[in-house]
C-alpha cells in the first residue's frame, strides 16, 4: 500500500526504529483477529458467538500488549494502522479536538461527494492568541484555517499534536449522507511525539476491536 509505505518513511519520530504492526507474524495475527471481530453480526449472534467475540477482543488486546513489549525491549516504537468505515447522517457533527494521545498520524478518506450547503465539512483550526491549549478547546477560542468540503476520493492526512485541532461542521441535509474512512497510525504504548500537554485523551481501542 503506497500510502502506508510513504507514511512509514516519513514517520521518523525518534532515533529509534518505527515498526508498523501490520507486517510480520504479529501483524498478521492482529489483522486476522480484527477481521474475525469486525465481521461478526451481534444482532443475530448466539450466546456462544458473543462469548467468542469477547475472547477475541481480549486476545487482540493481549496481542497488542505483547507486541508493544517485544518492540520496546528492542528499542522500537510500534504503531498500528487503525481505521473504521462510517456513515454520517443528518445531525452529525464533531466538536473541536485533537486526536487521542497515542495517535501519530491522522488519515481521513471521503468516499462520496456532498453539496457545499449540506454541511459536514472538515474544519482545521488554530488557537487564537492568548487561548490555552487543551484537548477540546472552546469554539470561541479558535479560528478556522481550512474548510474542506467532502469530495469523492479526497484524502486528508496530518500529524497529530497539541495544536492539531479539527472539527466537523453540522450535517444538515436529510437526503445526503457522508461516507468516509477514518483512522491513522497509533502507538501501542506512550504518547505521540507531538503531544506534550498534561491533559490525557486515551485511545478508545474498543472502536477498532
């Protein structure tokens, strides 16, 4: 995958070697576990299947932990490419925020186009002079730098950090939906190189099985 290769090359975050946990035996195990979890339909699952799902989720977390420990002992920084497919409908919006502590690179891919007036734009922000940086700053403390209208095939990627603030404007169309893939490269331990504030914003691993 060319994007992954390019981002890997650019991910010289520390003098230590950066490892992507989608390659090798451990990466293959993580990929298979994720697939087994993601494609399980809970609505029609039996008790045994639900129990198996819980075990798989636990196994995935254990595999992540062991992978992180192994890499850390070798002086490596392990990251995993996490992603999810979502559909935004009328009423969807996101507050101004930076990404979780462990997220190094944020990636978003739009799968369809929506009308400008429909809303659901990706807004990139910066703090106004004198405002205090936090994980989720108030809207009045920020100003819009870039307004990105959803367009089919558009890819947005940026480094996460204390000042990497972004939001999604209110989607107001009752007929249009926004289809997109969202995720990024996330450390299996520790905070991203651009996160220096004391405020914590943990990764919700459950969203990615």
